[in-house]
């Protein structure tokens, strides 16, 4: 059982310490057939998830989810609201039983009742799972005791975690009086007390100040450097792109993409922003060559995208008056459509008397890939 479990999702009051004591007592029971379920094979992954499926009556929340997690790896788990990622994380954490499929920890079938396996886990939920009437020290000591820490070992670990999460100077203040960023750091800290090998982080930086976000990101990197495998769910794409080695994108209960970030982004081409002196009345003239819009600074622009469908025929033109000349055939690994579309757009703008002020490139990023795979429709 993870520290910091999402108790609110279980409709149980988090201000009841006796509940957490009962949880800890229950977690001491192990299954007799655990050893029989362990395959005596070399293990390379901390976690293997195979074809998870979860239904609630006629509602299929998770249809088919598979991924793996290695030691020292940060795996980004992305998906729109209602995609099934929270249900997936709850199954991996042992809070929900899958309808079908397998979860393996170190090559052994995961059983949510197995105390030894649950000790491998630390969970940081999106909701605060701390006792806000207690200070940081008492919260850490309480959760540490749930995992069997006692005496000097417990006190030493409490001091270590306080230092990691940057709450030494505020350790004696009631956590209910903390800022949002401080509560997030304490929420993270209670999951570290028993030195888990697997961390599940559900929106760990939502709503925090930039300083706390930076500190939490450093904490995640430190855990990964120490060999902890981390499942990192977030809607902050730039955050995921900076901290994760691999990403699994889930929608409608299925994995749409699962690979390293460089490999995933290699399939996208950069957008080109042609900043122009005016865009009024030219949308129909531009047609499929690009779209009329604005750049990041609000200036009018014609946006030429390499992800646009179809192939634009290469225009038969003389060298263009913008000083670029005729574009050479692109590298076979690059998108010829983008090069041809750019030349055609420049030629069309020239015939319309539109002056191009400058050209900027918007590089491929995780947000573009996410929207391409899951669409732009609002999710509630």
C-alpha cells in the first residue's frame, strides 16, 4: 500500500488515523502462493503491465493498456480527462483489481494484498493525502511508522526527507497553514519515507509556484538517479518532456503511443510561421498551403505545417524574390511536402502582394503530438 494513497477516491475520510492503522495491519498478510507465481527468469523491468482491462458494468474504463517500467526510468503517462490513466494507476497501485490482464513487479504477479510487494510502492496522489492538523515532522513520522520504521532509523529518515523536500525550516508548523507548494512537497515526502523502488506520481506539481515546481522536479530526478522507477502523470507537457525518458499516451482506454520522446517526436515535422504585413482576405487564396493565424506575439502570420494532409505539387517557379531561391529536394528522411508547401506559399504570397517580414520555425514538441493523437475536442 502506498503512502499518500488517494483516500478520497475510496470515499473514506482522510482525517481518521485509525483507518491508516487498519490499512497497515491488513497489508502485513501475504498470499501463500506468491512464490509459485514468481518466474525464475532474469528480470529487467521493475513493472510490466500486460493488456490491462477494467470495466464497471457496461462502462469500459480501460480497454487495453500495456507498458513497462525500468529501474531509474521516468515514464510519462499522458491522456485527456476520462482517458483511463487514473484507473490504470489505481490498478498498478493495488487500489483496484483489473477485470483482466497482468501486472508484474520484478517478474512476479502483483497481488494488492501482498505486503512485501506493496512496500515497493510509493504513491503521490493529486489530492492532498496528509494530515493537515499535524506538522511536517508528525506526518512523516506517522507514515514512516506505518511501514515499520522505528527508533533512530525513523528519526534519521524523517530528517533526510525533510531536507529533500525543503521543509526543514517549517517542520514544526501545522501543515494546514502551508502554502500549496509546501503541501505538495510534503505530499511527496510522505511517499518517500520507506524508500520505495516504484513511485506513482499523479499530477504532483499541479497548482504550485515555480520555485516549488522546480524543487519537486529536482526531487523526481534525484529519485530516478537512485534507481527508483517512476510513473509520472501530468497535463504539463513541457514538464513531462523535460523529465521523462519515455511516454505512453492513453485515450479511450488504449495506448496510442509508447516510446522514447525522441522517437515519438521524430514523426512530426516543424511548423513554419511566415510573419506577413497583412492577412485580411487571403485565407481563401492560401487554401491548403497553410492557415491564416497569429504567432506567439500576436502578429499576423501564415502557418505552413508539415503535418497537413496530402502532397502539394511542387510549383514550377523561377527563383523567388524573397532571396531563398528554388528549394532543393529535401533529405529523404524529411517531409518533402513541407518544403514544397513552403515554396508554394511564398510564391502565392508574392503574387498577392503580401510582404513576408520574417520566417520562424516552431519545433516539434510533445503537446503537438498529444493533440495530433487525441484531438482538440474539449474533455470534461
